[in-house]
């Protein structure tokens, strides 16, 4: 499956410290979505020990605010 994300969404995620590795075919590491609330808030299982500018802790959970991750979930349910 080809994964496509618009340039507008990529630009909105300009703070990505991982060089958009989530979009690399076969090598992309994604934080798994555990739940999506109101089609807008992604609760994820963090893949990274290092801090991510788009990840926030919420108790024992993590919320992902990355525009690219949200687009991947919305378009491909991954």
C-alpha cells in the first residue's frame, strides 16, 4: 500500500525529529493508536523513549498531536 501525505500536512509537522520515518516504506515506526476520541484526539502507545514534540503524557497514557500521524490514521486507519 502506498502511503501519501499532503505537503500541507508535512509542513504542519515541521518539528518532526525523526525525519518523517513513519512514511518510509517497510521501515516506518509508528506509535500504535490505542483509541481515537471524537475523531480528533489520538491516544497512542509510544514507540520512542526520547521526547517527541507532538507527544504529551496524559496520566499513564500518551496523546499524539502530530499532523502526519493523524492523517495516517484518518486516511489509512493505521
